[in-house]
């Protein structure tokens, strides 16, 4: 699980891209418009697969939440957004994302979204915060 250990630490989403992003709004993780995730900060702890994330962009909802994450046996990134005070094992909905272009300083998470009835990739670009 070297890819999982490499993700630990503090990250910021610097870009969110998908086909048609200039024309089509996407609600990411049922939280907010995908553009609101640009500038969001993510803290990943690898030894217990927990962490947290915060949306900080102006003109977007203020949102901060604990997360539970892991890389499964198929190499997919598993993400659960956990409301405060809720045990993660009671959260039944999560997201499976593909990890791509992973380096020490950056990685991408790619989700499949529905754009006009077609499945398209939405790419979240993460950059390490020093």
C-alpha cells in the first residue's frame, strides 16, 4: 500500500476538470459545485485511514467534515465523508475514485460523473502543502 502511505499529509485541490466544465455544473460528493473544491484542504492520516477536508472558497458553502479513506485491493481510492458525531461504519455511502499521476508532491483522484447521460471523468488535482 505504498500509494496509500504516499497520500498521507496535507493537500490542497488546485484544479477540478472535466469535459464541458465551462457549461455544465457538477455537484461533487453531494456537497457543493465542483468549482467550490478548488482551494479546498485535505488532511490524510495513513495509519488509521482518517482525516478531514474543508471547503474554503468564497461564494461557496462553508463545509468541513471528517473523512475515512483507504486504497482498496483493486487500487481504487475509497472515500467516505463522515458527519461529526457519526461512526464511519454506519456511513454506507462512499465514493470510489481512481488514483492517477501520483508523485511525492501531487496526485489526481478521478471520479466518474454523469454528463448529459454519458459517463465522463472528473479529475481532482491535489498538490502537497508543505
